[in-house]
């Protein structure tokens, strides 16, 4: 059993891998069917502005509503999807759902921008730009409404290739963000060259900053670095009001985390937004 865990590499999808060997073999088939059977779910988590700027961003996060296993979190199937290449279909599904949402009359007037996560595999897909472009046209939305999040480690897997792809995406009008910043050993030289608009500070530092002086220093330096490079900076993993206020005082641009909202289905996000707008109007 231990040997099998090792061979499988990351253990994050073990809950599914271990449930039975027959299921292991059919996981890829099941994932493919998940799209046809409409089992994937678009969840949204807001990123709220801390410095009084208008507009609102949300991150699109996938869930799998499995008929037997219930709601499966992404970490239980994304690594597997990456390994098998299925993640490319998943990305397109998420992007299309996001485009649909931007075109939805219920989101008009919100100044909404949607972030979609890309994986390493997506960066290797020569047709990615054209596929995304085609969906924009189909739904009648502009690329400026989207931000594509790429983890720092995905970029550093193959920096030259990533740079070429990011340049193309940027030329197509997409905003770009470096996700989980601080965990991927990127060189500042690359950072300067990449056409990115946003840095997201990894939640491990944000969650630690209240009690760990080093984490606080990392968060502060990252905010300054981002601003000195002309980038917007977002803190993920904001779990309480004290951290949110600290980030505001440190000039962090946006906050995302359970304290603001957990990732929720589209309808719940729309209610959250309506309540927030009402509270802001009435000053409560
Ligand atoms: P991520 O892109 O860094 O997304 C942030 C993760 O942190 C989300 O986990 C979110 O639920 C969680 N999070 C947000 N706020 C807090 C907080 O205050 N405290 C804590 N403890 N956690 C918080 P989730 O939704 O489980 O997603 C995990 C990862 O799976 C994502 O990390 C992303 O890398 C990947 N993922 C999710 N959806 C997609 C997708 O559609 N495509 C791809 N390629 N990857 C995805
Ligand atoms: Mg992300
Ligand atoms: Mg992140
Ligand atoms: Mg993360």
C-alpha cells in the first residue's frame, strides 16, 4: 500500500483512488461522463476591494457533484485530471460557464470580472487561445472581463513556454494573475518580463501573518513588490476581520477568503452580492 501511494505521486486524490480498484480504473471514464451528465458545478468565491475601488471580482472554482460520492472537492480530482490531460476539457467547461455568467442579465451592472484557473497542461495547449476566443464570441463577452490564474509553480515548470503562452493570452486581451505566489520559487527576472496584472499571495502566508512575524514580513514585502512592479495584489485565505484590516492598512488591493465568503454556487453568490449592495447603500 505504501509503495502504491508513492507511485501515485501526490496523494491528494487518494480518497477516490482508494475507494476500490475498479473505480480507480474507471475514474477517467467517469470524469469524461461528468461533463456529459452535467455533474460539474461552478462555484464562485468573491475577491473584494480593500481600497475603495469599484467593481467586484470572483474566482471560478470547480466542484464535482458525484452521484454516489457527493460533492467532491477539486483537490481530489484535479491532480488526476492534470496527469491524464482531462484538465484541458475541464478548463474549457469552467471558462464557458464563466462566460455564460458574464452574459447573464443577473450580473449586469455589477462590474463583475471572473478569474478562471489554468493548469500546466493548458499552458502547453497550442489551441488554447483560439478555443477561449471562440467561446467569447459565442457568448458575446469581452476578454477584459476575465482573469486567468496560473500558479507560480506551473509557470516555473517551463518558464519559456509559459512566457510565450502568457504573451499570447495577454495579446488576446485576457488579464493574467500569478496564483499561490510565494510557493513556487519564481525568479524576479521572469516576474518582471511576464505580462501579468495581478499577484495572489498564497494563503499559507496570509493565514500565518497574525501570529508569525516571518509570514507578516513576506506578506508586506509581496505587497510592496507587486506595487513596485505596477501589479494589483490579492491576499487569499483571509479568515478573520483582524487580518482583513491589517491587509487594508498594508495597502493590499483585494481580499479573498472565508471571512468574506466561502466558495458558493451561482445563486448563493447572487444573494451574497444583493445583500452586500443593500448594506453598502444603507450604510449598514
Ligand atoms: P486556488 O486557485 O489557490 O484556490 C483557492 C483555494 O483556497 C480554494 O480551494 C478555496 O476554497 C480555498 N480558500 C479560499 N479562502 C480560504 C480561506 O479563507 N481559508 C482556507 N483554508 N481556504 C480558503 P478549492 O476550491 O478547494 O480549490 C483548491 C485548488 O484547486 C485551487 O486553488 C486550484 O488550484 C484548484 N482548482 C479549483 N478549481 C479549479 C479549476 O476549475 N481548474 C483548475 N485548473 N484548478 C482548479
Ligand atoms: Mg486560483
Ligand atoms: Mg490561489
Ligand atoms: Mg492556493
